[in-house]
């Protein structure tokens, strides 16, 4: 990666992170994305599509109410715990052949990473079928069959609402992005490496860590700037090896998804622009009903319906704010109410056109 590109990415990410911390008072009360679809950290563009009316069923801005009986809630909770425990038990066993092949130099580094990710995804998917603690609905990226054997290199962006997100995305990836999808690498918080099973999978799959302070969900991110050099090097290597990238633009778990997104960082936009890649969005809804980011709620299960929604490629964004507006409108809305914007408005935000 050339020096100007490095400076471009670091400047966008770090300066934007600093501006959030300096200019925004710390508060968990944010403008509802249902009422304002253009985001929570910057002004709305002058567009007739910013005033969107949803039906009464969609106006969900309060904490989720109990959708399950106490017995169903308890059964679902222990099913979830059993699922996570079985992942911890079976994943090292499933990954051992890949580990051994790599140690014997029978696989290249890239081959090892691709195989490890496939194994991790298969393990997550099979265990979710064997321990069906959720009702998972996957809405695939439209027109997957038309993408051919070589989908375009992509930076994928998704909201982040629960510790379950990783398992859900692993288990649903084939159905969401198709059998011919490019293998993907996620950029994640290095603190997750404290869990040895997570570290095993993420390291073997070549996921890319970024170091930041563990200052709690809903608080401004504090990045270790020294870790950015390593992150940029690994990101460039992933691009050179043909991997897609997954970025969580909020940079942390969202403790109040029903009120909209956390402040959106511009790293995904900077990566896409510097690598000449398209951006595609994925939205998660319902994971927080099982395992909430707010530690005072935690594993108080109130529902078991989880939806993963894939979107088609959007326009090429001309600025970080343009990307943030679209991400807030599309993913923020789905993440808060479990429904898309009205069709006309969704097309507008994806394509920036009324036609």
C-alpha cells in the first residue's frame, strides 16, 4: 500500500474517532433512526426521502417486551448456552486437520485461512441445526445466481448488536452470499482474543485485529494508534489475496439498537475507496433479544426470531458522510425495527435516484 493511501485511511479513521469523543456528550439517548433515517451524528441531507412514515407496527422505539413465556425464555437461554459450549468444544477438533496440514507445510497461508473459515462456518451452521435455539431467517443478497463464479471484490458492512453476531454471520454466510462467494476476513476488536476459542478461529482464518480500550459499550472508541500499522499491512495482504472484507462501522456493540446506530466511523468507506471496491450492506435484527449488549440485561431472553438481511451493491459513495447517511438509513432502520424502509425509499438510499 502506498504511503498516501495509508495516510488517507489513518486520517479518516482516527480523526473521525477523535471528533466523536471531543464533540459529542456521553449519552445513551440518541435520536431514533425510525424518525430520522439519515443517521445520528450528522445533519440530514436536503432530500424529500428523509421524512419517512412507517406503519404503527414499525414504530418500535422502546425496550423489547417479552415475546416468550418464562419457560420458553429459560429453554431458549440454555439452548443458547449449550450452542456456545458445543462451539467451544467442537471447533478446536474440527480445525485440527487444517492446523496439522499447515504445520506440515501442506497448505499455504492463504489456503489455511480459507479452509479454516470454511470449517468454522460449517461448524457454526451444523451446530445451529442440531441445537435450534433460534428461529433464523436469512434474506439472501438479491440476484446471487447472477454474480457468476467470480463475484466482485467487496467491503461488507454490518451493524453490531450482540455477542451472538459472530455465530449468526458464520452460520448464515453461505445462504446469505451464495456458494460462489469470496472468502471473507473480518476486522475485529483485539480484546476478543482473550477467549482462546475465538482467538483460535480468528487467527487461523486470518481475521484482522484492531486494538482499542475496553471502555464499555456505548462509549466513544479509544484506539491504540500504534496498532494501525499492523492492521493496514494485514488489510492490504487480504486485498492482494482476493479476500472480501467485513467491517462493523459502529466499532463496538450497540446497547440500544432500537434507538438507532452508534456513531459510524468512516473506516469502511476509506478501505473501499483506497482499494477500489464496492460496498455492500448486511443488517442484523433480533440477536439482542437473546444476548443483549447492555450488561444489565445480558442473557435475559425475550425473543428467538433473528433475521440476517443482505442488500445489493449500492452506488459509489462520494464522501464518508454520504456512506454514513445511507448506512444509517438502510441498516439502522432494519436493525431497529426488523423491517426495510418502504421500497421507494430503499431504492433511493441504495441508488441515489428516484428512478
